[in-house]
């Protein structure tokens, strides 16, 4: 399995090639599919890393420092809710 960095570098190359617009339709579709696969793999890696991140909190009343899991709002959910007027 390729590392996150390798997959991200390949994804960047895919995007560059697609943006140039010099490929046939079939090549574009194939490259787009590869890009989607790489994007999904990178997102999964980031999700796994995010679930391992913890936050060091200040101690309460001179006690030991506390550690809690990082709580991050899902950007997709936030974006959808921000523009969702409930009509759909």
C-alpha cells in the first residue's frame, strides 16, 4: 500500500493532467476515476489520523493534565447544513 504522501502526490499529478485538457474523453474519464480513488484513499487516511489525535487540556484545580479525543465537525455536514433551507 502506498503512503499517504505518495497517494497525495499522485493525486496532484492527476489533477494537473486533467486541468491541462489535452486528453481524450476516455483518458479523462479513466484519469478522473483514478483521482477519485486516490482522493477517497487520502480521506480515509486523514480520518484514521484524526481519530488518533488527542487534545491536552489544562488540569482542573492543580490536578493532572487531562487528555481527550479531538472533536472535529465534519466539513461536508457543516456546509450542507449551512445552505440547507429544508425545502429539499
